[in-house]
């Protein structure tokens, strides 16, 4: 992978983590709730729809262009940002605060570990998705487990981490619309924790 592409992916992951930290802090300190996230989703949907139509929304477009992959900017602008917010919305809607924080932390750090380690250390293609690697998935499981242990005991943390990082691997589409792992990871993690603790 070229140095420029590595730097771009690093920026993407950094933006992902910073946005996720803001969401986590908002939930932890009760700055964010269902209503506020719902309004935020509506605003994001409107702005991204305008960009999809070709309007370069001031400031927002420049920020998005700085962090977004070119192919996503053309086809599904802001997909990761939108689905991360949607994932946070449904996670705090369906689960208690502790489970929601753990599930979103797994999304935040486990998914980033999968991406970074898969790109730099991955050599073995994952049979569920040839664009992913076994090494990346294992790294995601390890980081997710460590993060989840901050909230729950090791056994449910391990099971949850394995399930969430396996759910992250395959491409999921509904009517040719790709469903982002920013939605599937926290919901699967939250469901596992709900069943196990």
C-alpha cells in the first residue's frame, strides 16, 4: 500500500475514533439521548442527501471530502458517519447504558484494530470476505475483548468480542444497499451482552 494511501487510512481511522469518543462521552455524561441522536440523524441524512445530489454543502462537504474514500463520496457519501450515529441511536434505544457503552466501545476500537492490523499485518484472506484478513479479525477480537472487560467479566466479554468481530467480516446488503458494520457491530455486541449478563 502506498504511503499516501496509508496516511489517508490513518486519517480515516483517527476521524472514526474521535467521532466515536464524542458519542461515547455524550452518552456517558448524558449529553446525548434518543431525541438528540434522532435529530442528529435527520440532519445528517438531509446534508448527505444534498451532497449525493451534487451540492457541496459549505464546511460539511470539505470535512467529508478530507476523510471520505473517493468511491464512497460518490456513491454513498458519509455512509460510515451516518451508520455510526444510527448504530449509537439503536444501541441506546435497545440496551441499558452500560451495555450501550461497551458495545459502542467495541465498535470504536475493535473495528479500528481490525482495519489497521488487517491492512498492515494481514496475510491470510478471511473465507467470509476475501477483502478482510484472519489476522485483522483476530486483532479486532483481542482489542474488543480488552475493551469489553472494562465493563463486564471476561467470559461474556470474550463471547461478545468474537461474535461482534465475526459479524463485521461479511458484506451485508438489503436491496443492493450496503449495511455498514457501524450498525451491525454494536447491535450484535449489545444483543450478546444482553443475553449473557
